C-alpha cells in the first residue's frame, strides 16, 4: 500500500526558516513515515520566480499547507487525518 501522505518543501540552501521547517517535518516524519521531497528552488528559474523569498513553502499531497513556518502540532494533525482516510 502506498504512503497516504506526501510532503514537499520548497526551500533553498542557507535558509534558516527552511532548516527549521525541515527539522519539524523530520520529527513528525519519524512518527508517521511519510514520503518527503525537498525541492531547491534555486535549481529551477520558474520556482525561483514563483517562491523567491517566500520560503519555505510546504505542500501536503499537493495542497499548500504552510508558508515560512511549520507548526508541529498542526502538521501532525494534518498527517494523522490523512493516515485515517
């Protein structure tokens, strides 16, 4: 059975907010084991233009869930809800 939760985080190197968001996501990931993809916006001019300094941006199953900061309790709540579906 495929993972019911896929998280993508749009970030860039040397971004302290991105690093903070990744730490929160990894803590929740250790509990739920969802798929995670980190996307460096500097590698794609279209992503760089779309997100610029508005990072990190976190998508859960294709829907925008967080911008700038990830609240651990809220992320866990969203992940738990998807695991139950």
